C-alpha cells in the first residue's frame, strides 16, 4: 500500500534531503584535487574517474545555485496572479497514474495484448454489432490506463481495435467551436500518432466511429457533427496517420460509421434539419468509395441516412432512413456502369416503418435488425415511442417489431438467439431473435438515457448509460452485477452525454468518456 502522506514531505523538502549527500560529494572531490600527483595517477589507472568527478561537481554547482535561488525566491513576494503548486495534489496524481499504469493492479500485468481481428473491422467489430472481438469477459472491472490529449473528449465514437492498436476519434472544443482529433494508441495506452488537421484545415468533430480494411492498412471514417456542412468521408493510413484521400459530400455531415467489405466503403450523409425537423439543406445521400484509390463509385439519394449501414456478403447495402424518411432501404453496390450493363436499378427494396430509422443496421443470417423511434441523441420526444424491428434482408418483409416505449438509437447487439436493444428511456431489453419476445428489461442507471450500444461477451452484457455509468449485467436475466464510472474520478461528466459504446477484446474493455478520455478496463476476475 502507498501512504499518500509520505509523498508530500519528499517533494516539498527535496533540497534539504539531498544536501548532506551533495556536501559529502563536494568534500571528496576537493580533498582529492588537493593532491595533484595522486589524482593524476588515479586518473591513469581509472580513466572514468574524471568523468564522475565532473558530474559530481556539476551536480554540486547546480544544487548550490538552486538552493541560493530558492532562498532568494522565498524572500520575495509572490504575485497574486501566480498560482502556487499544490504538492499534495501532485502527489495524489502521481499515485493515481501509477495505479492506472498497472503498478498496483496485479491483473493488469497479466493481460494479453489484443490479437488481430479477422476481416474488416466495422462499427462494434462486425455486423452482429455485439462489440466482442474474442477472449475472456472481464468482471470486477478496474482501470488499467486512460488516454486524453489536451482539450479532447472521446464520448461520441466507438474504438476500433486491430493488431495490438487502438484507434479512436474525438472532439476538441475551442471557444464554442468543435474540431476533430483522430488518435492511434498501442496496447499500453501510449500514443503512436495523432491527427488534428487534413492539410491546412482542422478536422471537423467526429460522431462517426472508425472502420478498418481487412488488411488493417486503411482507416475509414465520416466527418462532421450535426450542424456541420461540407463534410467528407476520409481514409487514413493506419501505420502513420497520413491522410490518403477525402471525398466530400455536397452539404451533409457524416455521423454514421462507414461499412467496409473488401475494397468497398459505404456511408450515409445525413440531412440538416431546422428546429421544426424540416430539411433545411440537403435531404441526404448514400455514398460508395473504393478504399484503395479513393475513387467515388456511386451515390444514391436517401432521406436522412444517419445510421451505420451494413453490407451483406453478396454486396447488398442496408441503411435506415431517419427524420422525414421512416424507412429501411436496400441498395445494390455495383458501379453505375455495371448496373447499366445488368439492366438493374440501384434500389433493391424500401420498407416503410413507423418512426425514423436512426439506428445502425445489424445483420444476422437472413435477418436484419434496426432500432427506430421518436427523439434523437440530444432531445427526447415529448411523447416517446420506439421499436426494435426485424426484417427479411432478401425481401424487406417485416418479420416482427417489438414496441419498447422509447427510441432505440444505439446498435442492436446479437449473440446466439438473443438480441439486446438499448432504449432511450434507460433500459436494456433482451429480445428473442426468432419472434421479438421480450425476455427481460433492466434499467442501467435509473432514468439516465441509454444511447450507447451494449457489448455482449461470455455470460455478461456491458452497457453505458448517458451519465457515464458502466454496468455489467448477467445475460440470463439482466441482473446488474456491478457498476463503475467511465468518467474521471475527480471530474464528473458535465453534459451527461456518454454515447461511446464499449468494446471487449481479450479481457480488456475499451470505452470513451466525457471527462476521463479513452479508458481501458481490466477485470479482477475473468470468465470465458
């Protein structure tokens, strides 16, 4: 155990503590220099002695200068505008950093480095959206490390993990304006590279989450927050953070995460609405780009395609149509020239639904699931309503729809025969995949909205509420086993807007936070 009181005297009285040793070193050197013959002989026998003596004299001179300066400064009056150092706070921060670094967490030193993921990394890892990339499921969560660059927040996007690297997108706020930051870390939370500009222009804020190509060499991400215009789909080299290409939309922002399959990246660029919810500029478009070259392959008008699309193995693209759209759309992914040759239209089918379809599309076999509802990530609807909807992906036929009382905005996660839907009212709902029957419902943190997608690993479900509460639930019945905070222990969340969804890989849980940066948790216990 560390004794925090024991740290402060060492920091505040460092000069007094080292003074005897400094004086002893000075005495030894001076006594030796008074005997030149013996000194010369000693130097011939041991050439390293002059170097050591020089170092001792330099340290001694520096110590004397520092003590003299400290005495002189102490005699002066400190201006009112100069803040005094709180050495107690410094000591506590040192202890906290040591703990986060794993020095006092035995479990942290035994955690394996995350292994490479198979295939492309799409939002939540794959189109099942369950946020589990393999390995044990941690229980008894403890912080291993956190990363936060100055002025940055990482509470809107999910991480991508591949080959021992963690990629995260965040926002920087300056005088009321939001900018973007894209960061690559190693498995120990150390920065490899960080990008805040595209050429000479600052990046726009990120709500989109990064996706990775199957070879792990390219990171594709959408740019822009809801009021941003002239945004772009961007591709960065994962090794260096170099911008490889950028494809701008006419007006729209890209808040949804791109879907990647082979050399194809597809993303929706959403509409900009006024305060009454009417389209102000640009109704929306779905954009397809070739990853290797940045070539714009095609675009297709869809009303407000805000959520993350999914691409089936046959190349069919599925995406929701949000405010003013109220639909789910299936599109062919061939180029315009290929479709003309085949005599086929871009649109495969459209299925109308009761509310805006703002959630990410989840694919499982021949089914697709999506959350719909009134309200959005910022505002609740005056009269809430929402459903989880399951469709036949070949025909668009609605197989079942389960009313959940409020909007389902986060991605629905699927494991085995169960779907887990995050509800804006604050509940996590477990649904039977075959017919949508509610198996259980559990409030994660009172009435705090649940906007982030859950991660499902082993026997547990991990869910983050809007107030930053991270809960571990039992998959079988929804019982909450433990909770912790993703925000900083010393700085609580201010806006109550934690949307970053947890990702679990090899016993580690990664999640962004409003005030704690990107955080990595490990378990005191681990289960399959």
